[in-house]
């Protein structure tokens, strides 16, 4: 029998876990001929999340859990899930029931037809503010324009991945992760299914605009070096303008002479150039920082506990 692992990253989700468990088991018990593994990733929750998972595990041995040593963020939590999942396929689902488990049978159906990555695309985003919808939309547009890989718009991490996708993703061990881009980057056969995203069942979103902005910068800088080229273009354009203006000034001085003036234009040019230089420095710094963190080659995460056992640090690539 084939095994399917369902990875559930959970960070302070005490309010929804039981509801999620009920819904999930209801769905998977209606699917015959598969073994299921419910793999919870406790991402350093500060509430009763871990206790609840442990309680559930006592009565249901399809449940396993990885308890990370602190909060590492969802991107890294998912990676821990890939490392520990035993299944022939993996399904990633949010703990807050925003991703409807009812789609799982359909995902499995397409997987059996030979697709490696069956992802759920949102038809609507109920319960999200127009501001969040708008920022998400703009971000996808920009990312699509400047990177060469196709970006899957309105798609979250809710998807089924075949074992070979998991093994591919496990080789991409960069510390600063933009997993959504990686799903596209690895390729393989993709199939989209449409769904309506629900508002959170309970609890609060852990995202805020600062985090979204960081993720956006992460997304851009980990998949393209185009912004670096931007400064080159800026430089060329401005030098060209400056050159033309210089000739104009020389000619003007020779023809009509020069009375001391020009404070406003001098000031504007200085401020403008200063701004551009700072932006360019920032862009370079962004990439330099990435090089810095990646060259340290730190492990992505540490595990405190796996299924009731304390985990010693293993040196082998996890
Ligand atoms: N999550 C996590 N670590 C974090 C933040 C979030 O594992 O540091 C999990 C969270 O428990 C949930 C999923 O990632 O299962 C999505 O988080 P959230 O619902 O806050 O994000 P949103 O749906 O608003 O994008
Ligand atoms: Mg959510």
C-alpha cells in the first residue's frame, strides 16, 4: 500500500488543531487503499499546540510530529516536514483550515494519473482585506516580470508532491527559502485544481506587512539577479543625461558667460544621485547578505523531539 504523508506546519494553533484533526480524519477515512501519516511540525509554539498534538498521538498512531527547537518560520518548517515525511507522496496543508481537506481525494486522483505536483489555486480569497489581495497581486506581477521561472499566481503551499519532488526539494538547502518559487523551479509535471480559500477557522494570522515585504524581497532576490542590473542601467542613464547637460553648460558658458547661480539644480542633482546610490548599495547589500548567510552553511533547523524521543544532533544532512 502506498503511504501519503500530510505535513501540517503549526505555530500557536491550539484553537484549531482539534477541528483540523476531525476534518482531516473524516476526509482520509473515506479514501481507501492508502496509508496516511499526519506529520505535524511544531514550529516552536508558545501555547498548548505541542501538548494537543501529543494527546492526539496517544489515540491515533497515524500522527507523528517533529518538534523544532524554536520558531524557524513556515518555510523551514516545511523543509523539516520533507526531511521526516515517510510517504510516497506528501500533502502540505495549513493548520488553520484555510486549505480545505476536501480537495485531497482530487489531488490523489491526479497523482495516480501521473502528475507530480498537484497544486490548489485560489479562485477567491475570502476573509482577506482588499489591501492584502492587492499587494499579493502586485507582487506576483512584479516577480513574474523579472524572474524567468513561471510563478504560480494565487497559489499557496497547499499541494500534493510526489516523492521525486520531495527528494528534489531536499537538495535545495538554502537557508533563506522561498519555497513557492522552488516548487516552480524544480519543474516536473504540474496540475492545478481550483478552490475557494476559506477565512481562518480560529486564531490569528501570523503574517503582517513587514513579514510579507520580507518574503517578497526574499522571493525576488533568491530567484533573480535582475535588481543588480537595475543599478547598472540607472548608472548608464544618469551618466548619459549628465554628459548631455555638461556639453550644454560648457557651450552656454562660452557663449553667454556664467553668473554664479544654479544652487537649486545642484542640490536636486545631488539629492537624486544620493538616493540612487543608496538604493544600489542596498541592492548589493541584499545579495551580499545572502552570500554571507549561505556561506556559513548552517543546518536549516534543529529538532528537539521526534515522536516522543529527544533528538540528538545528527551530522548527516538532514
Ligand atoms: N506557521 C508556521 N510557522 C510560523 C508561522 C506560521 O509553521 O512562523 C504555520 C501556521 O501555523 C499555519 C501556516 O503556517 O499552519 C500558515 O500560517 P498563517 O495562517 O499565519 O498564514 P496565512 O494563511 O495568513 O498566509
Ligand atoms: Mg492562514
